[in-house]
């Protein structure tokens, strides 16, 4: 093929502020300028002035479309003719597919064979040719490079490309316009494309603004790399925040982040789940785990920021699996003491359960589920085990329930 389609990390140069400005002009009318809104609820919980940059409302549900559109928009006529290809099992796939459809460029997305059927369907809905190869991202990425070389397609890397980074940087330009008095920005870090782009844009005009990257405790690849002064790779781990579960950060992104980010911090899944739940209930926003990571850290460690500071949390995406969302709601309720599961051992005789239910009703506790167990080996003969799933108002309400059980002499055990 005449044009260079193969992605080569060693040949890339970091975009300048002016490059991001030019890219924003290219993206005019093709991506949304997402809102940034002050949240009284999260400001109170964090102890500072919290503003939510709602990139979860972006086209395709993620910031990824910015970088994808930037890259596709800058293709030569020859490159566009051969088409583009990308390896992804999530937001990048949908961003590239959407951008290619808007520009009329043939698009192939390589996804692992075990990719979520919902994500495969969403990517196909934008008109992409989806090819499933391998059983993880690394195997899909190998297949992508082989196909690109064979067919002459241009690879659109998810984060380690100067045009993609410039595209993500347009989010930083929006913050400069909408938040002239901001003091800090918290944003998720996976491969590093978003953090790198936003950092270049913001630090050029407002060098005093602190930019803090948030990684999953299971995948602190960028934090380790910055601390050790060279690129580091992670072994396999697990986090529900698959959008930032990156084993090896981008080389170019690492170089930019090492220069511009003020800190990289870590957050765990428990805090992310609670934050996703709060965003749904309080802000009416559906945010994916990686998208909620920055706010999760802020809510867990808000005391470190000054009370009068203007702090922006970037909610980077809203594409969450519906099955996971159901688990998040249940676990969020449990974490906040608003749902408990209790095991009670009762005499197996009429009226025994009624006394318990009457006490629960007096406290205005809602019974969600009742399950009887008479046959398990840990249930003595002549008794019945009862599992109760209960919905309450708060942790204080839960404590009152427990005190009622103790007062009535009811044998119980908190299951969750």
C-alpha cells in the first residue's frame, strides 16, 4: 500500500494547544459541547464546590467520539478510501464507528470473541463491520495490526495518537470557557488520552489549575509509570471500571502526563459503585464505572480540597451494561444501609413469623423478599430459617430495626 497505515508509537509528537483549537473547529457540529453543572448534593458530600462535566451525555455516550472524529476528519482522501480499523470492546469502538459513518469512511472494528453482546450490537448499529478475534484486547489488537497491514486500513488507536489526544483535549477547551474560576480537575486515567489532551489545553491557559488523574487500584499502570520514570505494564487484575482497566498506558500519553498532571490517585470498586448509585438517585445521571471514578475519589477524599475551591469532576462516559446497573443499585442500597438481608431462626409453628413481620411493619420497613429454609443442615429440627430482604430509609433506620430484634429476643444474623 502507498500510505503508512501501521500505528508506530515511536514516531509521534505531542499536540500543541493550537492543534487542539484547530481540531475543535474540525469537530464543530459533529460532537456535543456537554454541560458542566454545579451540584449542591455532591458539594455538600465532598466539602467543596463540585461541578460535574457531563460527558456521559456525549454522542455515543462517551468522550471517545471526540478523538475518533478528530482522527477520521484528518484522513487523506487515499486513507479514507482504504478505510479505518480499531481494536476495542467498548466506547472507542462506538466512537470510531460513529465518526466513520458521519464522514462516509469504511470502518472495521475488531472486538474480542467474549465482548458484551450489547456493545457488539451498539457498534454495529453505527454501520461498522465488526470482526471478533481473540479472547482479550491484546489478541484483538494483534489481529487489528495484521488486518491493517494487509488491507491498507488506517489504525485509530484508542489513546496513544496525537490526533486522538487533540480531540480529547477539546473537552479541556470547553472547561476553560465554562469554568474560568476552576481550581482543580479530577478525571479518569486509563491509557491516558483524555488526561493528556485536557492537560495540554488547560495548562496552556491556566497553569495554576491542579489536574488529578484517577486510576483503579487494580490497574495503577500510569501511576506506577510516572513514579518510576518509565513505562510500566500491569498483570491481569479485575475492576468493574473496564474503561480504565489498561495494562500498559500509552507512550505519548505517558510523556504528556508526566509533564502536566499534578497527581495520580487510586480508587476502588466499592467507592465507584456507591458513586454510580448516588449519581443515578441524586443527579439523575447514568454514569459508567470508569466515568464515575473521578467523583468517587473526590467524595471519598474531598477534605483534601479547600472548601472554597471550584472542583470539576469529569464524568467521562455513560455506557453501562444493564445487568451491571441492576447490581449497582442493589449494592448501592446495601452500602448506604438502605437495604439489608437478615437471617432469622424461628420456631416452626403458626404465628412465629407474624410477630416478626408486625415489628417490622411498626418501623415502616418495607419487606422486599421472604425466603423460607427448613431443610438445610444448619437448621435444627422444629425450627425454620427465614431470609428477609428489607428496604429502609437510612443507616439510623437500620439500627432501629436491629434494636427491635434484640428487644424482642429474636435470634438473627445480618447476611449483607
